[in-house]
C-alpha cells in the first residue's frame, strides 16, 4: 500500500529566525504498521531554527556570515575614521588655514562621505545576498535529511515546530535531535586542513 509523507517545512531567512514557506511532498511505499503508530497519526515536528544553529553545517554557514560582517565593519570603521579626521581638520583649521585649503578639505570630506555611503549600501547588499545564499544552501541540504528521518521513523506529516500556525507539540513527536544527528553525519564540520570553498 502506498502512503504520502508531506514534509511541511518553513524556509528559513537568516537573521529573521527563518521565515517564508516551503512544501515538499514525497512518496512513501509499504510503510510498516508499527511505524504508522508513531506520534499522533504519524505527525512529527522539527525545530528548523535549532537545526540551523546547532548543526555543523549551519554553524559553518553562520561562521562565514559572521566573518563577512566583521570584515565589512572593519572597513566601514576605517572610512568613518577618515571622514571624522577630515571633519576635525576643517573645524580646527578654520582660523589657521586659507579659504582655498578649507574648500579643498571640504571637497575631500564630501567625497569620503559619498564613498562611505556607497560602501555601506554595497556591504548591505553583499551581506543580504550571502545570507540568502546561505539559507538556500541550508534548505537544499536539510530537506533530504528530514525526508530520510521521516521515512525511517514512519511519520506521515512533519511540521516546522514554531511555524505554520503550530501552537503546541508534545516533545515525544519532536525529531529535531534525530535530524541534527543525521545532518551532521551527512554534512560534517570542515576539518582545519580542508580546502577553502570558492
């Protein structure tokens, strides 16, 4: 007899605690009767946010995003300090510097302010894109794992624990730990001597 296993899983959006919706449907054949008895009519839940924050793969993605943000912050602070230094020179030299020199410094300051604004806009776009790509990658890797765990444990429905209107779920139907364990098996943390990804 054929059965359908519907994995209702919210797509994640980093920094916003996973939002948006993804629905995956796969066929499950010859499901054992004992497996169908799991949970309430074979219903399970997964805490997608916890999987992202605790799995080796998710932690690796978070580390990469953190590194990117920190690099952008360092560059941004350097540009801010340069602009502030120019502003200070202008304020301190109004009486000592010639009008032409003041005008030159003001023009240079305006250019630095524009450069800073452009950098901040570009940095935000780059971080947003990297976050989106990270979540796309996470979703692509986690869905097959949830599918495998759902099949093995005999669930017919799996919901994202804190999304899709779910207000309560008994801990006995929470398969998050099993998903994290299987996810780490399939996607272990990169070793120190591993080649960096392009």
